[in-house]
């Protein structure tokens, strides 16, 4: 029988995502300059911040694994980083869809977009690296070190539009440089909360899968050594 948390979190996630869709596409006011395409903003921005949270959790879990060699932290690290890759992919795709009608191109190699793409590449490389190392202990150590290295790009992505002149708009969250309609701001923060709850739901499922994979791998090694 499933525990309450195993069904409450998915139900809460589904309800919040439905509410987020309604708020973003129906309740939020239409932006005067960009029109309805600007509504992508409510998922483009939160997906990046959720990815940052996922990568931060992955890095901290990697450090804890290096300190303790407890495979529970390795399971948390790979699960969180893998979900971070998903949210980064959402951020890049929605950004391209938004850019086409506004900039006239799907992609431009400015500092923000390039550094975000490099971030995605590094964490995809992290996942590939894990598959290339068979021994669990060594795999956890190598992956943890690489995760720490990859996270260095996160502040570069965030600060890129402050350090360099870019085509990307200035920030509107956690910044005094951007201005946002109060109703739009409310929708944005709700969508961010919905994305974070979705992250927790995916993390719960992904950790369970990783734990089973780790146990299966241990049994397979035991059989081969017998």
C-alpha cells in the first residue's frame, strides 16, 4: 500500500500545473508589445530557476557523497542532476520558440544563450560519464567531482546579461533592473512554485528508480562473483 506522500505529491503537482496553465494563458494580462507569445515567459523563466535548484541539490549531494561514501547521496545527485537537464532543455526550447517571432531567429549565440547551452552540454556529459564507469564507488566519486565543476557555469549563466551586452532581455526576477506588472508577477511566482513542486514529484519517482537500479546492480555483481 502506498504511503500518503506517494500519492499526495503527484495530485498536488497535477493541480498546481493545471492552475499554472490557466493563470498563464487565461488570467494573466496580455503583454502590449509581444502579445500572446510572451506567455511562454511564465514557463521559460521558472524552468531555468528550477534547473538551478536541481543542479544545486545535485552538487551538494555529490559533496556529501565524497565526504561519507553513502550511496544514498549518489542516488540523490544523479536523480536531481538528470531532472535538472530536463528543465534546462525546457528552458532552451521555450526560449527558442519565444525568440523566433520576437527576434526573427530561433537561436543567436549571445552570452546568455551560449552559456546556458554549455551548461546543458556539461550536465548531459555528466550523465554520459556515469554510464562509462562501471565500478559504483569510482563512478560516484568521478560524477561528484564533475558535478561540482559543472555547477561553476550556473552563476556565469545568471550573470551573463550583467557582465556582457546581450540580446537577451534584462532580468525581472530578484532584480531592481526589470519591472513587471503585479498581476504578471503573481502568475510568474505561482508558475515557479508549480515547477518546484513538479521537481519534487519527479525527484521522488527518480530516486526510487535509481535505488532499484542500484540494488539490481549489486545483485548482478553478487551473482557474477559467485
